[in-house]
C-alpha cells in the first residue's frame, strides 16, 4: 500500500507519520532530502515498503522510501539497497522476485535465479539431486551428462557406449550383432550433449580472419518413410557434419556442421544440395514439420563490439523484414526465436559483453561460449532456401563490418552490389521485400 501522507486527518496520525519518517531516514530507507525531492510537499514520490517494520505505540509500521529507490514485486515496494536480501533478479522472466519464490540455478558464469516454474528444458535448465543447472554449465562440466533417456546424471554412475555414443546404466555388451544393420547404423546419431572436437574447415585461399559458420538443421522422419533414422544418417554421412538426437523432435535428428567458412560452404554447394535431396527423397521433412528449425552460428571472436551492436540493432529495427527472411509465421518466431525489443543502451551493453541473454529462445542467442547463434530460420530441405539463409547471415555480417549507416535500404543496396548472394537476391525480389 502506498503512503498516506497526503490524506492525514488527525494530529495522532501526523505524529506517527513524522516518527516513521524519522526512523526511515535513520535506517537509510528514506533520503534526508526527501522534502526537497518530493513534489510540492505532497510527498507523492514517497511509498511504503513491504519488508522490515518498526514498532510505535504498540503497532507496527512499514518504512518509507522514495519510489525511485525501490523495485516493485507483486505491487509491493522493496528498497533496492536496504532490502537487497529480500529479493533476487529472475534472469528468465527479467523481473525481481522474492526469495521465497526464487530458485538458485548453477550456471557456468555463476549462480542465477528464477522462479521454480521456469526450471525446465524449455529454458535449458535441468534438475539433478534437487539442484538445478543450465545447459551452459552442463556442457562444460566434467561430472554431469545426459543418459540415453535424456535424464541428467553423474558421469561416474553411468557407462559410455561406443556403439551409440550415449550413456547407459549398465555396461555395454561387447558382442556385436553383425546382422542387425539398423542397430549398427543408429550409433551414428549421438546424444544431445555430444560435442566432438571442432574441425575448422576452410579453403586454401581464405584469409586468416574470416568468420566461421556452424550450421544446425533439424529434420523429421515422416510416417511414410521406409528409411530408419540410422540408415538415413548413414546415407548422408560427411566429414563436415555429424548427427545428434534432439528432445524437441518427434522422430528425427539434428545435422550439425563443424565450423565452416563461407567459401567452403559455397564450394560444397553440390554436396549440400545432394544431401538435402536425399533427405527429401527418403520422406524426411523439415519445412512442414512444426518441430524443425535451422540455426546458424558465427564465431564470437569475429565480432567487435561496435559491429555486434549494429548486427543486433538491424534485427531490432527491421522486424517485418526478419520475419519474412525467416520464412516463419510471426507467432512461431516469437516462440522459438523472438526478436527482443530493446533500446540502444541495452543492445550496447550486450554487445560489449558479447553476452547478456537470459533466454535461449531469442533471435540472436549470446549464451554460447564461442559463437553468436542466429535462430530465426524455419527448417528447410530446399537448397535455395538453405543457401539463402546462410547468404543472409554472411551478408549482414559483412555489411555491419563495412558500413556505418545501418538501414534496411542500405543493406539491400549492399546486397545488390555484390556477386556473392544470388539466392538471397532472388528471394528478396520474389517476396518484394
């Protein structure tokens, strides 16, 4: 409840209010110059806090504070400094919550806090022994892994199977069933936490400072497909990529590339097109599967602060264009890769840190240790759309590196003057963007 200073009716009320004011100043809840700061002595900027209380004439009264010195939780005010032990910042919902509602989550960068309801896989938070951990922590942990059922376990409590690249609760049987081709091929699809040593693949003529791109494409096996997941992965096996299970998919897998330069991707265009066609010809899907997306990673170290600021600002200022380029419906983009509505100072803060997202499901995810991840694209097995997505990210990277004026029109002019982006140009012309 807010202050009653403007509604005093009796001398007794006035006397008590004066005492509360004095005690509030004494305990550093209220600034000593509150009279000068209040508007016209009406004290409209003074509020009643909801934490500690004082006893006067046998009754308890809450401390007063300036509104601007407080944070609000559930319509109640807490002094930002004096009550700092009463609340935490919820990094998922980006708001303050009381300690009673706050759950500590172990992250690679230190503990974060959020509400219990947010502690789930959708926010990349997982539970083990009544403690919560972020995926960032788990990926760099020496002790925690996911077992074959997707549960988080201690590495010492499970066995790693070479045959499928997953952790099990019993030792692997060394006897191989040579007749079971499907079982043999299924080992090519690794578990979600699998992360091999990165192989940086480039062309001999690439400059030393070119950015590397990591591609992730999710695919689903359709009901009419006669090709098992393991057999399908075997058909499209390639030195530049590997395969992982993903809990968000119903009956598919994720294709993940090693870090590749743009030149190598263009050089391998025929192999990529052949792979996409092979998936399609074997009744695998990506575009029309609601579970699938395409993500593109870029080397974090390739970005300077100012360039990353411009890169993120382009997304924030051109949402209709981003929606069209993504080929997603707006509601799906908001669900899986929301373009955050932030002011310049917030964008610059994140650009300086190359970090800062509290949520993974945003258009530009900064949570990964060594990459900037762009998550906007709808899954696709169409070669032109696949290349369009890569060309857009490469073009925007180069544009924000070379240009000072970051507008949509100047970006389109930059593309039109380049011979690198034929699929992107065709898409923009076709969609009249």
